[in-house]
C-alpha cells in the first residue's frame, strides 16, 4: 500500500510527517506524530522480545545503533514482567 498526495504523487518524508501531524490535529490528537508512533512501535516490538536486527529489518534501519536504542528503551518494561519473561500485550 502506498500513501500518495491529493495529486497522486508520493509524499516526501517531511511531507508525509506534516500531513500525518495535520490529520492528528484534525482528530484532536495534539501530541501525536508519525515519528512518535514509529518510535512507539519499535519500543513495543522490543518489549515483545524483538532483537536489534529484527528491529532493523522491521523498521528499515541500516544502523544497528538505532535498533539498539529502541531495544534499550523497551527493556525496562521487560524487566518488570512478573514471570521474568517477555511482557506482551494481550488486549485487542
């Protein structure tokens, strides 16, 4: 699936971010951005046990440091898991 502009052209990276932020504001979601949701997605994957290299593959990162950062941010919730395993979301 591709998201395109109203003119049928592909968004630039910055253009998509601006478009997404504008749609969030219209919906009354003042503090959301595409970058923030992407970061949250990476953290949730890390909390669910994804490795740095899996995060790189899922999010298209070429630098392992980016995956490592998201992985480290996801660790605190894992460490708080009661059974010592991976904390997973079960609600739909």
